[in-house]
C-alpha cells in the first residue's frame, strides 16, 4: 500500500510551496490508489496555534485536496498531531538508548553552545561525538541534574559511514562518511528534535513514499541513519525542486502574495489554482495546460516532475484563472462572486438575493474581461455609478448623422413595449437603417455615452442591464445641449 504524508507546521498560512507539496502527495496517492496522511508538526509550541492549523486545513480543502487520515478524520496510526505523540517518541528514544544507538548528555544549553563556538573558532565543522561529550557526564554533573529535577539531552550515535539515497527526482545522492557528527534527538524538556520526530512518525505510520521540497535534502542524512537504527524500511524519496520568483530567487514575500489564502481572497478559483500549482514542476504528457481535476490525477507521475526549479509567474496564474472564470457554470460563478460584490459595497446581502436574476446576467456580461473575481465588481461599476461623460458635440456631417441616430434611438427606447434584447437590437437596427450614420461611430458614441469607456461588455447587455431609466438618463445628459 502506498502511503504518503503532508506534514505542515501550524505557524502561519499555507505557503504556495507547501500547497504544491501537498498537491503532489495528493496526486501521487490518488493516481496509485494509495493513502494521504495529514500530520500536524506542532512541536514548536511557541509559534504553533490551533487557528493556523484550522486555516491550513481550510486552505487545503478549498484547493480540493482531501486526506484519508489526519487529526480531524482519525485513522489507525494516530494521534496525528506531534504534540500528542510524546509517549511514542519517549518509547522510541528509550529503545535507542537501550541498544546503545543513543546516549544521554548532562549538558546545559550554554555548554553545547560553548563547544560549538570553540570548534568554529578553531576552523572546524561542529561535529559532536560521544567521546567529546563525555566530559559533561561526570558523577557530579549527573547528581546535579538529578537534584534539580533536570533531564539529560539525548544524542544519536551517528554511524561513520557513507549513505546513498536513490532519489526519484534528483537521482542518486551520496552523503560521504563523516559528513556530520552525533546530533540531538531529544531536548532536556522532553521535546523531540525535528529530524527524530519525522522519522519516528514515518516509521510508526508506515509511510512508504516521501515527496517534499528539496530544502529538506540537508535533513535526509540524519533521517536515513535513524531509519536504519530503527530497522525500518527506508521510504522512497522524491525531493521537489524549489519554487522561484520571476527574478530567479527563492519565492518569498518580497515577490508579492505567497499564501494560498491571499490568492483565494483575490478571487482565484480553487480549480484554477489547483491546475496552476500542478504545473509548477510537472507537465502533462501532451503539453496541455488547462487540465481538469480527474485528468491531472490520471496523468500524474513522478517521472514527469522536473529536476529544475519552477518559476512562479502570477501573470500566467491570472491568465489561467480568467480561462476558468469564463468557462465556469454561471450559477456557480455568481455564488462565488457575491461576497466580492457585497464587500465592494455595490449591493447588500439582501439586494443580491432579491435581484439574483439581474446580477447573474450582469456578472456574465463582464466575466469575459476579468482574470480574478476581485475584478468583477470593478467592471460592474458602470451599472451603478453615473459615468463622467462629455456632452456629445457634432462637429462634422458624420457626427451630425450619429447625433440624429442617437436622438432617435433615445426617443424610441422610451416607448418600447418590452425591455429585452430582441427589442433593443431591433431598435438599433431600425435606427441604423433609417438614418444611415457611420455604424462604427454610432456604436462607439453610444458605448461612450453609456459607460464612458471605449470597450467593455456587449452593448446590448449594457443597455438591458442599465434598464430603461438609466439608459435614457445618460443619453439625455449627453445630448441635452446639442
């Protein structure tokens, strides 16, 4: 059984890099019929919060990423929060101590820090060994710790040998003998160190594959040694290349929005962002870019994950989102857009309910020209605010012809029996046939009078949605002094 995990720390919003990692694990599990485990790494008690944990889950679910086991849904390998797995860690540390694969060191933090600084000052890499640390294990120091009720620090006895990792993306990675020395696996306060807790969890949860960012590659040597110490099978590793900003540097806040929540608030559709994140390091066999959920699952494979870094191009993300907005079911896009319209102050919650039919058509009229839902209210302002329009002033025979046609159009729509597309289009055609103005000039002038813009939604939609009174008022204001 393929078992993968996504293990975020609840110390902030879900970063797009973390979302991409979660997504690739989800796709891998779905493609092969495996299980995705959500594990919360909350041992950093000073920064981890329940609110961020809930936000992480909400962002994942918004993207369409679901999990088979986790703190909210349970499972056979829980608990799924590291803060609740203290007994598991203590038992596994005790096992290593009993077998001589780990050892206690009765050192204060300042002792280790001084030793670290001394090695650096001597031009040496800070490598620890049991022989070096034995100086802190005198009977006097042990008694001192016991008298104060303090626990020792636990170090792992790092084997002095070469390790090789057959990475599914990077190829074979070689860690030379002596690359690192012994390292802490449990603090004196009983808190496990990250590398130990990760391996302890992966072993006890029977994780078969580890897909993660290549910023974790530096942790892998310690983790390989710990898997070996536990006598556990080593998972298949696949380290994903990092995500860079457009300038080729690691994606960070200086590049702009970097959390999933920020893109959600800007009006990105979840299926669009899911599609976009998938292409940050993976490509479809046919080179397609607009891909539906099930199509991505069916096509996904580690073999098509790129070894080079992915570039986060928000311009492309916006373009892709625009495609999804245009193709989305109108009722759904209306529901998704309503919060943005209310937030923009165009309509109240009660008004959007009472005028849903009109709103639905108004949204449809502008969605061809937007890339995010946040832009929809901006495009819809023309239906709510009177535009600043210069008085129409015919200065040539062509302009006078356009003016006469506009005046006739104004007079005729005032008395239309029904206000609908067919009646509006029929009136425009009749006026054009009778007065024969320059057609392009007529349409441009009519649009400018009604919207103060040279382009926008279909003109017949604008007229219908403005309604008879607003359309007449804007025409009267523009033509009144001629």
